């Protein structure tokens, strides 16, 4: 035991030396630099010793990448499963899949949850700065789809100005669209096409594989054309150069032997775009990574972006710009607005529900009961999905309206319970006294019971509002860009979660803390009276 | 002005009021006495509809309450409650309103009196119960005696034809009982019709015109206070008055 622990510590020490000591090698080797002069970093030895190559992906991404085998539930299937098995075999180890939320693959890679990412992980400029990409194992096209009856859209990115185009957040396609269209970001692959059918967006730009599975089956949509080629590649930690080099070589063998072609054919995704993989050169790799082709005598230097590349110019982590800070503040404004509107709905609706449950006719009370139990008993995320996507064929709400309604109706259920508790805590004698003066029950409730119940409920209501402020981040699933979403977008741009994360946390705090103070003051004032 | 005819009420199997018939006249003070659980408070609460009953009827002037829930008697109930005020053992002042606010509440929101007029009236009433200096106080800032006097002013603000008082001094500290009884004596002298459930025998004897003894849900004694207290006819009354 003791010895093993010592060795583990030593291994980590060696590893971190390799990572921090020289900094650069990881990065320039990403451009397939010769590894002769490099000191071993122990990453390959570590994988070999463990006997396992752990690869990260998200089953939710679905076919044909990694998906639950319908014939063998609980087992994974997909071209990347086959590829991982082949790669591991080449290294002389076993492949082990690690399920991970797709949007958090990079942070998980960095904290060593697995050794590599292998899951339709596109080569994008922000990612090039953070992970080490192998040569590609698949070349895809960013494919534009639109409604069949919409003739305005052409297969030219410049024709998209002013149009709302759906795509996956932080994807290659999003990069292609940046500066050319109004981007509507999604987390899932079905929703962008559904929204396009519903008319909430004008088009969808996504990988051809995704378009074929999710977009093409929709009869309302047509393929407009392809805007750019993109690449799926294996992503590893820049510090794990040994492992990276070994995987590059393994991939090259798998491609050369025709095994990759067979794997891709099994899922019916092989096409002539893949022909270039067999002759992939170091220059191709540099171009893919957005580095300038190597000039003679100059190896591995970081170059500028390819001509015409918009936006961020450096692949290294960089500071947030003032513009991004301003975007954050706008995001905070949207969060606050959503929360206030949703609470503005939740409070009166909750009050009506509470009063119906306590004083309404049996039928109405029962309905209110059902409402509360239903909304408390199901996740708000699901409710948002149903409201925005599920009901799209019946009632087409825009995203912000759906967000306010969804959050408001959900919180109304909680408010109803809070008010009910408050009403029941008001002594019975208060209502009796009011009735004995000739008040009707509604008047007695309004003038006597509810004001006191509200005072009792105030701490809980404030609590709920602060919770709502944070829960409002859930509405990013229905394409509303609020504070948290803005944070993740900027974090990808700046290659770091630290500063955007802190700023985001600060803004939430700056909104909720004054509320806490205000509520406390109000409580004290009411308690005195 | 209030006629109770063959009134019956049960809580489950237990008979709380059995076949009570009695008439209360205008301008008279009637005290209801008797052992706990005899049905005094329930009778009072039936009169302004805070309790329902199972048989018989209650008539206030031309308004009649019949067995059944509040919905059935809605119109009569609201009208009766405006004419018959109630004062509770536990005061039940609206805790979110000042003394003045408590007194103004019903005139403004039930009768539609203008706030200015209601304020004038409320001030006068608070003065009448000796609390003109406490108008801005909230219930929790007042003693029990003060709260009960505000409660009386609150009931009077609706100009009730009759006042129902449910053990108005039972929850008070002994040294606070006197100030409330003083107010009630003054009202009695002014000819205010009152039905008082009380355990204050001296008050009942001095201030009321008539005393009823309730026991087991029935009136077992009815007459002028001196007669009832000095020459009770029922042995239960003698036991209750300690004249066994």
C-alpha cells in the first residue's frame, strides 16, 4: 500500500513537471511536431499501466456517435465506440467509456475524469487553445437546412444576415455563423429542427450527420447546402503528449488499414469527404488547427488565424473585453427581468390557488390541489420543454414568453403552499371578528386575513424569489440567453471559466443580496407593527 | 328584538343546545351565566351565525336564520351581523391595524362610510372607552384591557342594535377587569341592548336587567338577577352559585 502510494505521488510529480516545466511542448506538438527532443511525460506509461484507455462522451448525443444499443439495453454502440476499441487495441489496452455531460467534456478532461474526448468533438478555435487535437477521424460538412417554403435562404453564409439560425452552442457551425447571422443556441439536436419547423428560426446549421438524422426526416425542411467542412478529432490534455503521439500513430494505422472506413460504413456515414484522411499531412493538421502552414526552418510556432477568420485572434487564454463585460450585465438584466416577470405571475396565481384550496367550492379546490401537486411533482426543466417544444404545434410561444410562463406557473405552485401555510397561521379569531362585523368572506380575506398571511409568508416569498433568480438559468434550454448562458459562452471565448465564472457569481450575488437585505428590513418593519 | 325559537344544536352526538326558546327585548341587558359547557357561548355565536344549528330558528327584527350552512342564510346573515355586534373573549383585534384602524375598518369597508367621517366617529368612540391617547397603538402594544375596550369600540362603530359579549373579561388580568366592566356599565346605562356571557356575578347582578342560567344546553333559570341569584329554583343553579 505504502509503496504504491509513493509511486503514485512520484508519477504525479513527474507528470506535473512535464506539464508545467516547459509549458509549450504540449501545444506545438499538437501540430504533429517530431517528438525526438521531447522528454517523456509518463502519460502513455500511465495508460498502459492501468490497462485502460478511458474515453469521455455523452450517450445523449445519440446515434451514430455513441448511443444505447437498442438490441442490448445498457450497452453502448456507435462508430466512436468501435473507434475507441480499435484505438485501445493498438495501444494494447482496453477501452472504457465514461459518460459525461457533453457541455462539460473539456473541464472533465482537464480534471482527469478520462484520458481523451472522443464524441463528435469538433475542432473549433477556442478548443484548440485548451486541448490537444489528433488528426481528424471524420470530416463533416456544416449543413444548412431551412423550411421548404422559404426561398430566401441560399447556401452562402453572407445571405444569412439578419436571419435567426439555430445551431448547437459552442459548435463549429456556431463559429461559421458568427458575425453573419443571429445565432440561436441549443443544447440538444432535435430542438433546433423542431423550432425551425415551428417558424421560431429561419434555418439550422449543423453537422451533416446530425442534419441527416434529425433534420432530413422532417418533411417541412429542405437541405439548402453545405457552408464549410469541419473535423471530428480526438482531444487530449496538452500535457499528455506521449499519449497523444501514440494515439495519432494508432489512428493513422487504423485509417491506413481501412478499418476506419469499415467502421464508418457500418453506421452509413462514410462518404468521399473521408478520402483526405488517408493522406493527412502535418500541413493539413496545422491548417485544421488554424495555424499558419509551417515556413521552412520554423516548426510548431503558433501562427495567426487563417485569413477571414472572425473574432478572437489568439488561441491562448485571454482577458475578457469590456464588450463581454457589458454582455454579462445585459445577461444579468435578462435574468432579473425574467425573474421579476415570472414572480409577478407566480404571486397572484399562487394566491388564487391558495385561496381556492382553502375557501373555494370543492371542485375548484380539487383543481387547485391538482395544479399544485402536478407542478411541484415534476421538474421545471421538463415543464419548460413541454411548454416550448411539446406544445409548439398547438400554441407557438416565443422563448421569453415561454420562459416567464414556465417559471411563473411552476413557482405559483410553491407560492400557493407558502400562502396556504401563512393563511392557516393567522388565528381563526381574526376571520371570525371580521365576519362578525358584517364582512363577506372575500372581503374578510382581503382586508384582514391575507395582509397578515402575507406578512407571515414574506420570508419564504423572498427566499423563493432568490431561488427563482438562480433557477431562471434553466431557460437556456429554450434558447433564452441569460446570465449563466452568457457566462458559458464567454468562458469558451476566453478559454477560461475562472474570470467569467467569478463575474457571473458576483452578478447573481449583487442581485440577490440586496433582496435579502430588503426582505429583512421589511420583515423587521412588519414585525414591529 | 331577538327571538330564538326551539333552537337545537349538536356537536356530533353531543347535544349542546336543546330546544331553547327565548326572546330578548330592545334596550335591556341580559346576562347569561352557568357552568362551563352549558351552552352559553354557543348560543351567543348562533345568534350572529358564527355557529350553525340543527333545528329551530333565530329571528332578529325581520331577519330569520334557519338551520343549514352560511350559504343558505347568506343575506340574513350579513344583515344580522351588521346589526348585532360581537365582542370576543380573546378580543381578536386585527393585529395589522392600529386601534383607530380597527375601529374604522368595518364602517369604511362594509358600510361605505367615508374615511374622514369614519375617522371622526372612531376617535369619538375610542374617547368614549377612555382610549383617546392610544389611537395609534397596535394591538400588541396594548394591554388586554385596552384591547378589549378597542374591541368594544370596534363593535359599536357599526351602530349595532344589540351587542353580544362572549366572556369579555375572562381572559384579562384581574386588575384589568374593572376598566372593561366600567365601559359596559356605562353602555348599559345608555340603553345599549346587550347579551353578556359572564362569570362576573357582581356585574351581572348590578348591570343586567335579566339573568339566564344555562345548563346542559337548556335554560334552567330566567328572571331578574336578584331573583335568580338569591332565590334560585333549580338545584343545579344553587350548586353553581355555591348555595347548596
